C-alpha cells in the first residue's frame, strides 16, 4: 500500500507541474520544452497509479467501488492525495 500512496503523490506532483507550470509556459510563453519533458513523465506516473489501483483491487486490499473512486480521483490535480486521505487512512 505504501508504494501505491507514493505513486499517488508523485502523480499529483506531475499533474500540477504539467497543468500549472509547463502548459502555461507553452501557451503563454511559447516555450514547449517543459511539456515535452513533464508530459511523458506524467503519463507514465498516471499509468503506474492506475496499474497499482488494479493491483490493490486484485490483492483484495480495496474493493471494486473504491477502485473506481481511485481511478476517477486520478483525473483532477490532487485527486490521488484526496483519495488516500479520505478512504485509505
């Protein structure tokens, strides 16, 4: 479970970095280098988080209802941290 929680924190950091640093630099500043760097990192962390949700559900640590909520929580920035605090602690 600890690795799952850490992946949620890293996914949140990558989402916030992408949405609030890299994308404004691309669309306002005209410099897209950070999107090219942070975008794939965020994508990998998102896939890792979703894979770990599936793993935890298959291991019986979370039920199907919580797995769906965890997947939906991965969409907005900060969602995995909110999910962890609300449902897992």
